[in-house]
C-alpha cells in the first residue's frame, strides 16, 4: 500500500518526538526474529530510523511500534 506524503510526515513527526522524549520502540529483529525493545539513535529523511539495541539496525518508521512513555 502506498502511503501519502501526509501519512509519512505524521509518522516521521511522531517517531522523532518520541525519540526526543527518550521513548523506546518494539521491533521484531530482521536478523534473528527476536522481538526487542530498543532506543532510537537516528531518524533519516528517507523514512528510516536506526536502532541501537538490535542486530539489524535500520528499519522503516512504519516497521516499529512506539512503546508508551511513562508519566
């Protein structure tokens, strides 16, 4: 399914703000299939992010689940 520029913009903004707040994401690692919790290291303009605690480190912003921030 092709996403609109608006959908991409909203997701990129959501992920970036989550990273600034120190939030973590949950992702199924492509390399070994293990579900991991990881911190976001970088957000790139090609709609990808780099995660620090996974074997395969580059993921699409749509492949990760944002873990809710603790109050």
